C-alpha cells in the first residue's frame, strides 16, 4: 500500500459547539498544560498571562484546537483533588474564552463534573484519558452535553499504568476496548467520537512503536484517529536525549502517524506540526 492510498480516508466533520472542524485533511491540537509537573517543562503554563501568551502563539501558528489540561497524566504524577483541578482549569479556560472567543477548546479531564463545568464555561470537546473508566458518569454527561468526545485507551491510572503493560495481543485488546466503549457511548447519545490509542499509557517503548506501525488498523471503526506522540519518552528515551530536544523526533513520528491514518495531531509544537501536514498534503497531489 502506498502513502497516497493511506491518506485521509475519513471524510467527515466534527461539530464543536456549532463550529465545524473539517477532517478531510489532518488538523492540529495544541497542548496547554495548566500544571506544575507535566513531563515537558516547556508546556507548563500556570499564570493567566502565560496561558494567554501560549494560546496566542499556538493559534497564530495554526492550531485548530487548544487542549487544556489541569491534571498531569504523566507516569507517577501526583493525584490532585477535583477542587484543585477545577480551579486551575477554569482560570485558563475563562481567560482564553475572553481573549479568543472563536477558539475551539478541548478539555483534558476524566472527571464528569469538571467536563460539565468546562462546557458550561465555553469549552467544546472532552478529552478523557480514561475512556470513562475513572468516572462512570462521564459517558452519560457527554451524551447530555452533546459534544465531541476523545476516547483514549489506558489501563489503570496515571499512578499505576506503567506497571500494566502486559498484553496477550495488544492491538486486539485495544480494538475490543474501543468496540465496547463506542457502543456504550452511542447508547449514551454521543455522536462525535475520536479514537486515541493512548501512546505511552500502559505501553512501553516497544509497544508504542508497534502501535504506531499498526495505527491504520483502527480505521476499521471509521472514526477520526488522534495521535499524541509529541515529545514522549518513545522519542527521547530511544534517542537518549531530553524531552526538550525531542522536537525533530516528534515531527518524524507525527509524519508516520499521518501516513498511517491519523486525523488529529496532539502536539506541543504547532508550527512544526502544520509544516508536516503541509508537506504531506503536497504528496497526495
């Protein structure tokens, strides 16, 4: 199969609060971490000024979505209270909505109550690392809110996941997980579902590369696929560098992800991701 054959098979749109996202060509989600301990120091923004400056930079560089996260999901991250997560998140969300009212905003949370408050305060998409496993009210809440939902594969919690990477057949298990979750989401009334196979979540480096190599397998669900590879340990540990030095490696893996069917790139570096997409779009001409 050639690269041209694998390009952009999903011809669809996402309805994000009445704003349509066209996925016939890949789009970019910029990561804004409202945390003091995310694995990549360059992504951390905690003051309102820093949040606005980073959001402005990402939007000017071509981010289609801003993904706000106030709970660090790196391995062994501290578990914080719902109140702390909400306080961090709403500070950022309200500031961005005021300054950039046309921005499409995703919220990275596994807590249904925070998801609901985020949508009420101007967010458009829910990005749940737990696929509803850490809050059994999440699917019902997203169905009621009628917003797009990013369904990620993970086992355990951020505190336990690195010890839960044992699989008899990883790809088969993830496909089974997705099929069950998609059925439950549709039953709850969720219309727009995006699949995220969860690079780095209950998967070791070798498993991450296997997942990237087989990413196109998930096209059987005929749903958009999100790839979150940016500056992750599969880049910097493999290359024996630091996360701060992992931009080039991230761009290479993002390229492979698109060639294998990714529709959304979740990244720390928007400009470089847009360049990847622009160059690949020229290949299909």
